[in-house]
C-alpha cells in the first residue's frame, strides 16, 4: 500500500534526526526516536530496548567523528498500521577528531519498521542493518579497545 505524503515526510524527518543524533552524540534525541521496545540489529550486536541501543553508542566515547546519510528510502504501508522501510545508508567515520580525508566506513541497507506511539509520533520499532561495504579498520573501538 502507498504511504501518504505526511507520513513519508515525518518518517524522512525521523531518519534525519537519527543521523544527526548519532553524529552529534545527542543520546537524548536518539532515545526519543526509538520505540521503548525497539529491536535493533547491527554487525553482530542485537538489542531489544531503546536504553540498550543508546548505551551501546554512549559507550563509544566522544572522540569518534561521523556523518551519516540516507538515500533511496522506500516505504510500504502495512495493514497493521506499521510502515516498512528500506534505505541505503552511508557512514563516513574517524575514531579521532580528524577532519581531513575521512574515509567511507560503511554502506548498508537498513530494514526498518516504523509505528506511531501513543502520542502519534513515529518511532523506529525495528532496525536491521545489513552491511554491503564495510571497512573494519574504521569500526568504533569497544570500551575494551577491540573494534566492533
């Protein structure tokens, strides 16, 4: 089914806010974008609640510099009231404050489910990240120092 223009715009904005929350290390904003019981899967990590997702990013520290972008977002309205999404995301990353010659870290397909919460705001209820291209040398360090 077709997703109406208003929902498409709101979900596009939700994804832009997700990217900026990660890039600016705004963990409060990230928490507000995710459903409380979000299912989030990314490169060997799986979470079942918003707090765990946010904490996984917070634990990376603040030295990491990233810029995320989304393209080719396809949306499909589901009978259940959810909207299914598929988009191609790209991430440029540096594990320090480097601002020159920052390479592409990953291009990935994001398989999403969006639902409205009780207040009517769209939230990400499921996000499964499937890497297409990835440079593991640019993976964020884990708190123990090993890349993830």
